[in-house]
């Protein structure tokens, strides 16, 4: 039986067509000043221009900083599974673009380091009652790869 998957929100990332077609974050670039934003925005926060175009962001970057979440956050706003597992979040610098705040696939802080090469991936966020996996984006260590 094939598992049905869907993105956590439309317009955040591309849906890979195959294993060789990696996901990409969907950002925007201001036509006025060139500011790159994520998620995509119609109005620029720097110059207030209303002219921007969508652009695919790099799928590789460098870990800029991180922290680990070792206990279940309060609900709301946390709406993850009741069986909590520690996770890491961090900022990943996409070269020449921006910093993206994201979940990291590696929860062990001893296996993460600032400056580490990272790659974009999709991970399950939650499973709905009908068995549909809701997927979100995250960054995974990619030591053998360069951004």
C-alpha cells in the first residue's frame, strides 16, 4: 500500500518528481532592490516595492547556528505528536541568498557544528487520521557535499 503524502503548506517548497529531483524552497526576489525572501512575499520588507518574482532557492547551504529542543513545547502553538522526540532547529545560510530557519534532521548536538554543510530534504511533520503524511522541509548534514 502506497502512503499518501502532502506538503504542510502550499508554496513553501517544490514537490520532487523523483529521487533525483531534490526539493527546493520557493522564495521571492524584489524587482526593486533585489532582496531575497523566504517564504515568498509579494511586498518587499526592505523597500516596500510590490513587485517581486518567485525564485527557487539553493538546496545546499551551511549551518550558521542551531539549538536543540529537548522537551515537548506547550500546546498551542505546538501541534506535533504526543510522543515527543527531541529535535534540532537552526539557521542555514544559502550562499548569496539568505538565512533560512528550519528543522534539522540530526537531533544530536554532538553531531552538528557551525559551518557544517547541509542539504534540503523533506521529512514527515505529522500523520493525519486517514494515514496521509504531512511533509515539511528540513536540512540534513551533507559532509561529503559542498554548498
